[in-house]
C-alpha cells in the first residue's frame, strides 16, 4: 500500500491553526507600483480561510 502524499503547493500556502487555515492574501507579490497604498496596506498579514474552502484544503493536506 503506497503512502498518501500531501499536496505540496497547498502545504506551502496554508497552515493549520485552531481557528482553521491561515493563509496570505493574494495580489501582493509583484507589480505593486500601480496599486494604491491603501490596498497594499489592507493586503498585509494573514487571514483565516473561509469555511466553504476548508474541506478542499483538508483533502489536499490530508489532515482532519
């Protein structure tokens, strides 16, 4: 029986916490010169993944 592997892309992007999955905001990696300062400030930090998406991430990370 082969071992079950985790989705390596999801493992890099999500971290399991007591409240759910912690993730970084999108649209904050490059071409930031055209984005307003307010928008960049609001995209700082991390947030908790929505409840509708958490079963999919559970399956990718093979965690319960």
